[in-house]
């Protein structure tokens, strides 16, 4: 009886090892399959990050000479100084290219074309006053300018809000053109305080 038990024990051990080996073999094979079964590169969709934005605060603009006697800066914003003038104010903001990712396939964005599509203008224009932003493209040799898009705020009480206008993603090409934003503030009474807060192009 003892010999029969030992004989059966010898039979069980190989069977168990085979079963364990089978599990191990299946696991290794399955892992190998997962490593090999990957999506072809051509079928992968890679979404590039959005290009960094160009930004400016209202108080960073160049002040038109006609506005020098009556303008004023308040923190980051541009507007009227402590006076009763109802003449319009004008500020200009030079737009420059910013470091951004470049497509490896020759698509947008490129070094000279950041791929921007939106102008954003943060402002307030209470009562009947207005705050407007005009985005221009400028010929780099002749200075001739073309309007790209514009934004108008009116009836917008403090602290203001953002409005946008859009354009195609190939509009900006710094190898051929220069760009700037012109901001106009206007009011009908001294009690109205339109202000230019922020600008972004993204």
C-alpha cells in the first residue's frame, strides 16, 4: 500500500508541473502578444499641443501722441486719466512671434506660422462708451496694412469681460508680414470710464 501511494505521488508531481508550466507558458505568450500587437504608426492620431499665446496688458501699449495729455494707466489697464476729456484715446501693441512647437510633417505650426486663430480683448465700456480692438497685418517693406479682425465692447460695465474674433490658422506668417493691435477708447461723458484690460492672440 505504501508503494502504491509513493507511485501515485510520483505521478501527481509531473502533472502539476505541467499544469504550472502551461500557465506560465500561456502568460508569457500572452504578454509577448501584447508587446507585438501595437497600433501601426500611420494609424496613430497625434494631437499637437496648442501654440503658446501672445499676450499684452492694457498698460503696456504705446500711447498715441494725441492721447498723451488725457490718458492714464490704472494697474494693468489703460484708460482715461483724471480729466473730463471726451476725445478718443488710442493705444498700439506690437505683436511678435513666440517660441512654439513646430510640426515635424511640414504642417502648421511652422517656425514662421504659429497657427493662431483668435484675438481676445478684455475691456470695459460702461454706458454709451466704447472700447475697440483692431488687428492689422502690415507689409514688412511698404508698411501697407490690412485689417484682419476687430472687436467692439459697448454697454459693458466694470469690471469688464473678454470678447473674441477669429481668423484662419495661416493668417499669421512672420516671414512675410508684421502685425499689431490698435485699441480705441471713446466716451460721450466724463463719468464714463472705458478701459482696455488685456489682449491675447492664440
